[in-house]
C-alpha cells in the first residue's frame, strides 16, 4: 500500500480539522495574506506546467468549447 497516499490523506484531514477549529480566530489581514499567497503559488505552478503540456491546443480547444457551450443561442 502506498504510504504517500495515506500520509497525504491524514495531513489533509488534520488541516481540515485545524481550519475548522482555528479559522474564526485568525485575523482578517492574515486570511487575506494566505489567500494571496495560495493564489500566487497556484498561478506559478500553472505557468511552470505549460511547458510540460504536450497537447496544449487540445486543452485550449476544450476550454473554449466549454465556455461556448454555456452561451444560450
């Protein structure tokens, strides 16, 4: 059994419990700072992974089609 999956699952579970217990005790500016940092990390990961994508045109087409299909004509 993969130990990494078990550890990841347990850490996420502990983070959920810690967030539920301590989330309302954090200062508002700290919450905003955390959201900003997580957003910047997500954008950086996305930018770095663009180079590794082999079929970027298929992904762009799928996203464009998804947005086009939401529009009611």
